[in-house]
């Protein structure tokens, strides 16, 4: 084997660092965004997009373009077939990479073509393109990474070099394994929630995805206001999004007579229902990971109130609990649980249930403002309203209609 050129050592070190970061990311959505961003950083690409292979098609997830906008644009809801007609479709269909020198001048004898509609609508000029399939441990395509317009030191677009192509292949292997793990983890969570849904129709996959998404964006605003370092924010956002999805998993231990009762619960039934917080926390046993630990905290404490009137309150022994204690007050409940509490109530009020129609948005927001400092942590409420546009976007992505 040829020795690695000396000028490639820094890039390989960077690659190792990036793949290590990916291996610790828990949530599928954050991982997709980070794969795209890190691949662009590694190869100096000005833009790119990433797709998931779902139901025989490629589903757009994120697009980034440092020339047109900051951050990522979420394009879920759009898809393309896995066939040879498009660049990404061709890479997914063949299972191999594709490198294009000029997307606007692809030879006519090629089976694929470049869709110029995005360039025409934005004025952007896509030139060099590298499309890399993401293959699972079984060799199946689980996604596609598309990078656009690598820039030289002068900021000019250059072709993707053979070295770039090699690095992209190495990176894609690590990214695909991390993505496979995250996809499987989310599917496991959603299977757990489908089990809960059989018991309680309110616990839909869309509901838990929304609550996890709300919690992540609210946490980011709260953390920035508290001066949390950016690297820690990214890590905790990832953890809280996954953990908040499991907030009501303890309802599997509550009887159908209570969960599916069409009318209001009586005092004894409501007391029994409160124990879903304890049962949910018990499911995580002795936490062996950061996700387990945070999921246990959220399951146990997401019905505590800022004013101390929530439940389950102070408990001496989680695994031998027959009575609930006085409620935790203010910051006695962990911030992840305080955030999930608001996210859960917001979604419940905004959603249709068998016993109610969705409440008007203005009324829901009014109640959240009214409960600032009573039911909800004032700073969490402030963070919620600061990022409400993002919260509303999450609600649209994971709507019941989108799930169907």
C-alpha cells in the first residue's frame, strides 16, 4: 500500500475527529444535519444536501448552502425515485459514488440529468457535484450524501479531487454506520410508543416526535440564554430530543379502564394515572447511558410544576413507591423535564383528541403566558416564545397528516 502523503495527515486527523463525533450522536435528525455539515467542512464544499432512503424513494431531509443562507433548510415532504434519472437517484440505484465536473453540461448519453429548477429559482450555479451513497452494514442504501462546489483558498469553485473522493468514501462509511444506529434507535423508540398507542390513542408517533422536537429547540434557546457552550448545547439537544420522546412510556403500565375512559377520571383513577411517571422511570432501571439517565428524569418529572403543585413529587425509593410525595418546586425538577412539561402541554392543547378538537392557537399561547411562573418555569416560557417560529415548524413537519 502506498504511504499516505504528508499533506493528507491533517485531513485524516480531521476525519477521525468528525467520525468520533458522529458516533456519539443519538438522534437521527441531528445526525443527518451533522453528517451534511461535517462532510462539507471536510471537503470545503459550498453547498450540499442529504437524503434518506424510505419506502422505495429518496426523501429530502436537509439542504445547506453557505452562499444563499445560514444553517440548514429542512426539505422533508419532498422525495425523488430511486432510479437512474437523477444524480442522487443514480447513486442510490447503483450503490456507487458519482462525480460530476459540471452539472449544467452532463453528456446526453448519460442516463441521469441535473434538475436546474433550484438554480433557476435562486440564481445559484451548481457546478462540481459529488454524490455518495450511504450503505448500511448489510450493504443496502440507507441514504445519499450530495456535495456541491468545493472552494479553493481564493473562494473559487474547483473540481472534486481524487483525494477528496477518497476522503468522502471513508467519511461516508462511518457516517452510514452512525446513521444506521440512529435510525434503528428511533425505530425502537417509535415501536415502544406504538405499543403505548395501543393502550392510549393519544400517544401517537407524531405526538412523541413533536414533543421531542419542541424540547430540543426550546432547550437551545434556554441554554444560549444561560451561556452554555455551543458544543454542550449540541450534545444536550441531541439527548433531550431522544429522551423527551419517551416521556409517557410509563402509560403501558396503566389499565385500559383508565387510559381509554371517555369521560373525566374520578379522584382514585386520577391518582392511579399519576403513577405512569413512576412506572416510566422504573422502565429505565439503573441508567447505563446518558440517554437512559435523561429519559428516566423526564419520564419521572414531566408533570412537576414550577409552583410545586405537580407530581409525583419527592419519592424516597423509586422502585418501591406506593405513595406520591409533595411536588417538586421550581428548579428541584431538572430543566429537561421542565422543558418537556411545556412541550407536552402545548402539543396536547394544539392537537385533536377523541374527546376534544384542537384549541385555537391564540388561546393556547395565552394559557402558556398565563401559566408562566405557576405551572411552567418562567425562563422556559421565555425560551419557548423566543423560538416559537421554529416550534411551529416542527409541528408542521410531524403533523398527524404527515405521519399518515
